[in-house]
């Protein structure tokens, strides 16, 4: 079975600081990778995804993530955070060719951006 | 296009009762999944349905069950509620053959 580990449970940054949230997964095969975001009081939304091809993927709101296969990592980055980026961020994986849409999520990272 | 709709949004039950939660997927989406979200355990997979068939199931006790109807709407049921069942229950839908889940706002269950 696959598992996902997010390195930081809580991150506090000032506006304009750069962000990198770590995500590592454990699975022997090929995976689809996702980052979801949950803004306060809102539902879980897809930030970006990686299925294949260019390992650097760009998502909404200036976020990007890089898949490093040798490190089983899919870290999320943003060059300059805004107060509105305050939210909880979840990394998730889904084995390719499993026939399921089932996602295995990390425990999440709560990001607080101070103005 | 309407999103994933979950009802009820909030509910309070007492231990021993049962609860049924409903989910209407995005029009055209035939796959529906359910997740439980708690502060301690995060997001945990409950089950996934496709064309009225359960095609994957998480590690939850038999008190948790679900079903999907011919119009792709889904329900989940929790019987003999325990305090630990208090959680946000999320439903997600996806298109056939796609692996991108779109989530609803959730049903927040409080068990007293």
C-alpha cells in the first residue's frame, strides 16, 4: 500500500516570503501526484497534478511542484506568498493503472501567512 | 456546471444512532468516492463507487456502508454511531477513466 508523508504540519511565513512544502510518497510503482488546498471554510480544491511528462508542473495561483522520481518527492513551491494563501495543503498519490480514482493523502500542512 | 453537492451540511447525532449522508456528483461523473476528515487522522478513504458498484474500500469497520444509484448519486450510512465518528465526511466525483477528484463541501457530523 502507498503512503504519503508531509514534512511540516505547520508553517508560518510573512507575505512575500518563498514557500516550499515537502511531500514524499512510498510506493513501488508509477503514481499520479496531486496537491490539494483547503482554504478556511471552503472545500478541498485541486491546486495542481502530475501524471507524466515534464516533472515541473504549474498550478493555479502561482504554485508549482517538482516531481523527483529518485527521491519519491513532489514538493510544492511558490516564490512569493500572499496573505490569501493561508490554508491547509494536502499532498496525495494515486497508483497509475490501478483502475481506481482513490487518493492516499498526507496529513496536511497548515500554512499561515502573516500580512 | 454545478459542483458536488452534499447534504446535510451539518448534523448532530447521539451515540448508538445511525446517519445517512447524501452526495450528488457533477453531472456526467460516474465515479463517487467518500473520505473521512478528522484533525488527528487527516483524510482517510472510505469507499469508491462506479456505475453502482463498489470498486474500492478503505479500512473502516462494517458500520460504514455506502451505495450508488443509477443516476450516480451516492449515499453513505454509519450505523451504531460512536464518539470517534465525529468528522467531516467528504464526497468527491470524477469522470470515467480520469483520476482527478472534485470534492464537495462535506457533511460535518458531530456525535454526542
